[in-house]
C-alpha cells in the first residue's frame, strides 16, 4: 500500500510540473506577442511622425515663381527657417478671415507648411499713401523684415486725393523702406480690385503696371481674372464701400476670384 501511495504522489508531482511548464510557456508566448505588438505600434507611429516631418519638395509648386524666389523657398526647406511673406494694402487687402489674403494664406500654408512659409497680413484701411507715410503706418510691415512682399499700393484709396506723380513717389518710398529692412527682399506689386465703368482709375493702374515694368518689379495683374470693366457682370463681385456710394470693394465672390488667381501663381500644379 505504501508503494502504491508513493507512486501516486510521484505521478501527481510529475503532472504538476508538466502542467506548470506548459502554463509558463503560454504566458511567455503571450508576453512576447504583446511586446511585439507594442514595438510594431511604436515603430509604425515613429515612421508616421518621421514621414509627416519630412520637408516639402517645394520645386513641385514653385515653377511659376521667379528663380530668385524659388531659391528662397528651397533654402527655407533645407534650413527649416521660414520665408517671411508680408501682404500689405488697403481695405481691398482686407485682414478678414473671408478675404483673399486669408484665403491665399490658408492655401499656401497647407501646401508649403509653416516651416517653410510665415505669412503676415497688414491691412491699412481708409488712408491714402501720403497719410500712410506721414503717420508711419507702414512701419509694422517693414519691421517684420520680410523676404517676400506682396504690395497693393493704395492706388484706389489715392484716387481723387493724391496726384499720380506723388503716388509713385510714395510707392518708391515704401519700396525703399522694405529694401532697407531686408536688402534681399523680393517685392511683388498688384493693383486693388477693378471698378465698374471707371474712367481715370484704369489709366492710373496702367501707370502702375508701367512703373513695375520700368523698375523690373514683378507685377501680378489679377484684373485678367475679373469680368471686363465695362461689363455689368463686374458688379456681381463688388460691394458698396460704407464710406462712399460706389461698389468699390470686393464681396465674397470677388475675394475668391482674386485669391484663386494668386493661388494659381504661387502654387504651380
């Protein structure tokens, strides 16, 4: 009887050892499986973060831009030092979230990223170019030392208030201020929005375009995208200015039209 009991004890002990060994192997396999899953998740996340932080291939989008500006974007992508881009103008260059500067900023930021492009919008409403200089209202924009400047030089606000000769002198002053703050600044000029059946204003804008050509300044003529000045369709893109009886500032459709023109220029497909 004693031998039988001893045999049973031995068999039970062996069974317990085998069962324990099998249980341990199962736990170990589960642990390694969980660890592998965590490692895979971390590696996947790291790869995703690395991919999202890779610099944009700016050459895909800058083909329309002057070579000098293309190089600024390329340098920014390689150095992670953003190009400072200042947009400045009258109430036609509104700082509103629904206006063309904000629409342009949103699209440029989505395409290039804030690492490559830092955009500032400066609206100076209801002031002609002489007042802007006398009151030094331009200094906020100049103090940013922008690498790129998109200037709408207050020609519409100047209309009937400042002679064309003085407008161009004021423009020259503003350009010199930007170039003094950053000698490497690249400046674009553009007109304000067109007006329906205007007489003198279109001639003044022709003078602005001529000034840009004579001084080798890139002129962005977004008027090409608007309806003809003599067409009543143009009024569908304009609002009445609270300060006068004219439809002389862009409405939502006008801002979108203007923004689309500039987006197609600054972002090539």
